[in-house]
C-alpha cells in the first residue's frame, strides 16, 4: 500500500485487488489517523489500458453509488498507472486531490466521489433509466454504439459533443437572461418617463427563441407581428440610414447572417431527407435564394434568369445549349 502526499488532510491509498490497481481516498486528522474514507473510487484494468470510475454520491456523507444500475464507467486510460503520484495529485486552485486526465464533464475530485458533474449527468441518468447496463464503456475505438451485454457503448467523441452542446446552451441562456433583464430595466425607466416600451425581439437561433420565451413574461412573436416589424423597418429604412448608419449596417449584417444560417439549415435538411431531389428542384431552390450564387463572384453580380438558351438549335434541331443560371456583372454589363 502506497500513500500519496497528504493535501488538506486528504490521502489517496492504492492497492492491488484481483490484479487491478484500486484507488481509495480518506480524510485524516493532523496526526494522520483516518477520519472518513471512500473505498474503490477508481481502478485500472490489469493491463493498465482502461480506467474504471466507480461514481459515488457527491455528498461526503453519501458513499453509495451515484446511479441505480450503473456501477462503473470505463474510459481509455489517459495515463499509465505505474506510480500513484503520476495519476493523482492536488488541484492547483483549491488543493483538493484530483484524478488526472478525465474527460470534460467528469468531477475529478476524490472528495466528491469522482461523480459526474450536475450539468452533464443527464446522459448517464438516461442510460441508467432506459437500460439495465452496469457499465458505460466510453471508448475512442471505432466501435458501434449501443447495448452489448451489460455494457452501454458510448464513444468519447459523442460524449464530448454532448458536453459542448450543454456548455453552448448555458452560454445562450446567460445571454438570453441578460437581454431579458436589460429589457425589464429599459421598460421600467420608459414607464416612468412616458417613453415607448421596447418589445422582446426573437433570437436568431431556435434555442435562443425558446430560452427568451421561457424567461420572458411575453408570448413569442407571431408571423404576423414579425411581418409587421419587417414592413415598419422597410418604411423607415431611409431615416435609419441617415440617423444611425452604423446601426443599420449591423442590422443588415445580422439579417444576412440569419438568412445564410436558415438557408444552410434548409439545404442540409434537403440533403438528409432521403428524397431524391431533381435538378429542377435544386434549380428552383437556388432561384428562390439567388443571393447564394452571387457569393461566388468577387464582383457585384445580378441574377438574370435560369434555363436561358445560350446557343440555339441548328437546322437538324441539334446543338442547343441552356445555362442553368445567368448572372451579369453590374459594373461591366458582361
């Protein structure tokens, strides 16, 4: 049994059980006597290639399993467990002993039972409820995901993608909360001064729209309201350009960005739908969104028409050529 350097009266003990290196944690007094401990929070496979997390409750008084069915989470070992000091040590900020090399979303502190962090725990809770699997095998190998015996195969890549989405949602929620709070403050002052109150604008992304709608007291904008907003903006565009040209430029850039994002979403949906779109259907798509074609050229190009004959048929009705689209240079007319 080897003891790692004590940190804030914590100590990690390692021992070999059935050929596997097992890590235990305990809290000790100033004289080194054990006060409280957690057994087998993590262990390494016999060949040292798999790190096995045995998640426990986050409360130091709760040493039970964190999940109903799941007992172990396997990860491709990030570090070779030759010496305990190489795989665990004090965190540089709070001094608590942590396990090195865990993927994002995992709690690395032994004090808290190496549990999954609250924000990212849902995926394991879902696996726990939907399956009876005792092991979640998070692998970097090219293995088909799904249930294999008592294991749920989950690639590290998929889990990291999940963590990124959760972080992204939190950032958008923080942004939506800031917008709502600013709106409340602005409208409170407007109510006192008698100025017109502002309306909550829908966000660019669907997630943002839902977040703002959930936080705000206002109902989401209807298509009719958005159309009215567009008409109002159009009728006052000239005044806008004269009084605040920089703001107008920013609004136009945002609108263009929204248009492109929406278009990319529609384009991807068409590709993934499984339907076989004909050339005519794709031509209609680009005809309705001709500004995409204009992005190809490093000059001001104007859409003219599609299916235009650029060479007519000869006497034998041969040699005819039609261009899918015709655009011309607004400067040179070519």
